[in-house]
């Protein structure tokens, strides 16, 4: 599957706004797109401000990306791919109960991978 390379400067929210999801620190800093480090499977997106509340639910704490590249690797790790240009749902799932995909608000739109 093809997709845009996800990077450190991408802006996204969890499925329960205004929960802001971001990479606290890029795992690698050698490969850049739009002057930002590319995200790999070693990176963890943390969520702050998730508003999911209720019995039997748990708020979003982090997001696990489910669409890594099969052909583009950085430091022996697959890069993360965003299947469609933003704004669009991300190819990941939150740690909330029930899990939900994040919403990618802004990301680079020039570099694609497989």
C-alpha cells in the first residue's frame, strides 16, 4: 500500500477532540521530509487532552501506527505511511477503549512511499 511519509511535525488529534497527538521526540534525525525527521515504527505518538469518558471506556493515551512501509526503511526500521492527504483519518489505532483512528490535520504531501 502506498502512502505519504509521516513525519515529526505532523499535526493530529485522537478520535475524541481536542486530544492532541504528537511525537515527543523523533527516534531518528538523519532522514528528513519538509525539514522534519521521518517517523518510524520505533516512534510512539502520545495523546494529551483526550475527552473520552464514561463507564467501560478508557481515554486515549497513545497511538500505534498500523501502516508501516514495506519498502522504505530508515535505520533498519520501516517508516510510517499516511494513506491519504490530510485532513483525513490516520492509519493507526488509539489505546482507548474502544480503539479509534486518529485524525491527521496537517502533514507533508510531497513524499510518498510503499
